[in-house]
């Protein structure tokens, strides 16, 4: 078996995507310097990414393409996640007056009662547990997506998902900058004890020293969780029963986002708009119009 493996120099499978992440990192550096935002970075922050890239290079050297795709895509998405987490902090730190009053007024105009939903979940533990599981499934969906599509050798769809999330991340960061809010957790003085509200308040108060490995969610409007739930429903399309399962989990996630993500309903509507606009943009990127390999046999297997 080993004799059939051919050593060859490893090459990046997602070179344009790595360039895009680097561009976001450069924006982060320039922006952070301009507002005196201090980011604490240690060697451990690069351990996962470095290990994944090393594994990708090793398996690619032995022509194990699919395993290389998994490792490189994991490193790519982890890098992008860190870069956009920093970008969201910079956007919130640079933002103006809060817009909670306007967002809450929009919810009330839509007939949405956040407090009533919160009271219902507190009174129904089983439903609350299911919704919390669905809300926390985002990371696992991302990992599974990378593994599944890489095993299917569908680099086209992996690239589409990356660019969809990248464009959505940029639009979301603009939303944080222009329409900052602390969300219902602050307005109603409710929510889980481990919520990200204290972190958002520290950013708003001018605390500009943060550890890269401990960055938390600081996005209220638009809801990035909503955008990602829609993105994975779209990304897992044409995968048979898997698509139905992912769709069901994300439908449950929609019901969880206001109370586990500390969002207004209007935040979720904004997240839906971000997804639609991002999808329209990436569908017009000529670099993504690649020839996809037939997947029927691999998917059946």
C-alpha cells in the first residue's frame, strides 16, 4: 500500500481564500493600531492552525487529496473565524450611540414579545434544552461540513461557503459599526449568567486589551447566527437525508436565537438579509465558477 503513495511537493488548495484572510488580518492590524486596541496573542493561539496546516502538507505530499482538503479547510476556517472575531470587536469599539431603542421598537411593531418567550423557556426545561443544543451546534455543523464536502472532493462548494461567510462577515461588521446594540440581555436584565453581555459592555466602555483565544460574540444587529444557519441549510443542499437533518437542526436554531443569542427579532431579519445579499454577491464571483466533479457515486457511498 505504502509503495503506491507518491511523494510530491504540497500545494495550497485554497490560495485565493488564504489571501482574503490575510487581507482581513491586515485590516485588523491597521484598525487596531488606529484606535489603540491591544490584542494579546500567544503561541497557543496558532497551535491548532499550525497543526492543521502541517497535517495538510504531510498528507498532500502522499497524494491524499481529500485528507489534505479537510486539514487545510479546517485551518482556513479557523483563521478566518479569528480574523473576523477581531474585526467585530474593532467595529463595536469604534461604533457610536446604541440603537437598542429603535430595534426594540421594531420588534414591538412586529408583535414580538421577547420576555414572554424567555418566560416560556424557563418554564419548559426540555424545550429549552433542545433549543440550547440546536443553538450550540454551529461549530459542529462547520466541522462536519468541511469533512463531508472534502471527502466528496467538492472543492467548489467548500470555496463557495468560505466566500459566503467572508462576505457575510464583512457586512455584519459594518452592521455592528453603524447600528451597535447590547441586545435584550441588557434591556430586560435577563439571560444566561455566562452570556457575552459583559464582554460587549467592556468593549463599549473602552477596555481595549483582549486575549485572542478568549474573544466572544459581540454582534447584536444583524444576527450572524441567523446568517450562518441559513448558510448551512444552503451549503448542505443536495446531500439527501443529511440536508434534511441539518435543516431540522437549524429550524430549531431559529427558535433559539433570540433567547440564547440575546437577539431581537429584527436582528434575525437583518441576518436573513445579510445571507441573501452575500449569496447574490458570491454567485457573481467568476473565480467560483469551477467545474464540479460528479458527486452521485461518492454521495451514495
